[in-house]
C-alpha cells in the first residue's frame, strides 16, 4: 500500500487495498508498453454495453482517491482519472456507469463485469497472468511521515530533513528513496516491516519515517492521530511502483485504454490531477 486532516478520511480501509499499496520492493514488475490507438474509434469501442463505458471500483471509495464515497462525481484522484480516460475514449460523463467490484475479485481470473477497474492496483508480473493492465496512470511516490510536533514536521525540502533520524522498511522503494534523496551518506534506521517503523515513530525513536504515499495516507488518517505527511519525495524512476487500470485478460480494450492513459500523461493531465488531488487537496506537498 496521506496526510491531509484525518477528518477527511474514513478510519477503516480495506486490508486488501493496504496490501496492494504497501511499499514495493525494487524488483517489482515493470509497467507495460504503451498502447496502440490505431483502431480506437472514439465512443465506438467493443464495451460490455454498447455506447456505455462501465468502470469498476470497490466500496466504500476512500479519499483522496474518491470524494464523498461517490465515484460518479469526478472528484478525487482516481475518479478524476477514470473520467478523463473515458473522455479521451470518446465517452461523455452520462455515458459512464460505475459498478462495485471488490478489490480481490477484480484481479482474479475470469470474465469481468466492467470495461476497466480503478482501485490502486499495483502492476505486478503475478497479477498480469490473470488480468490485463493499462499503461500506468500513477507512479507511486514516497512520502515522509512525522509526528505533528516534531522538528521534521516543519520541513519544506529534503535538505531540511538531513541530519534527522529517519527510518524505512528495509529492501523497499521507501528505503531506496530515503537513501538517495535525504541521507546519501548517512545510515538511516531500517525496520523489518512498516508496523515496526510506525511503532518507532510513535515511540519517538525516529524523527520521521518514509512510506509509500498510499500507506502514508492510511497511517495518518486511521492509525496515528498525531502524525502528518510532511511531503512527497522526488521520484526515483528506476525504483518506482506503478498503478494501472485493470481489464479482463486479453481484453480488446486494453490497447485503446492504454493509449488514452498515454495521451493524458503526455499532455500533462495526469500530472495536473495528481497535483490537484494528492498534493493540494490531500495536503501532501512535494519536497524540493
């Protein structure tokens, strides 16, 4: 598997989502190649229902990925991304219908009752044996979490964190990012899992801990009342975990959906939505 005010979050997040968004090891699967839009006729694709794009996600749908538990409103990062993909494919808002699909059901083998599903699915080789993934719509960022009254909480850049005691789970992208961006010459504290790292933070044994951003959202909203997200660290391309839209295995829509995602990345739409819903609305600024 955020840190705007905890009141904006629902405390109980499904365990499956947490498992999916936990810190990704450096050898996680690479993102798929971009799709080919040559045969994608806007608004006239082989969808489940003619002229309608059916999008799946789990329920409840939590912030900052969705707003007010209502995927249809286009608010929240993933709702906004899904509607942007639909528009790129030629479907207006009233031609998009949403269906509830449990996280684990969406990535199991077998026919799907959606055209694509969006629910913080990390792209992995194992999952790709059962379902198709689109090109990635989100490159998972690493975030610094600290207690609200700590020195680390006031940092506005990675340089402000140098010299503080910071930890991360060993063998993860979080650890690699910590070493590369905050403490290249130091010896950060390492933990066997995120629970140990979180406990160290709570006990005051570290000034801050690096988690992937989805995990940081959950911890600050539901587990540590006094914790805040200080900010997001610079992206390390070689170590990045990716979220992709899930489609049925060998879906005739995969290339077209990937092409739509690619177009949204290239024209800056995905970056704008990430800034709007994850950096600003979720109070997780970038640490320069």
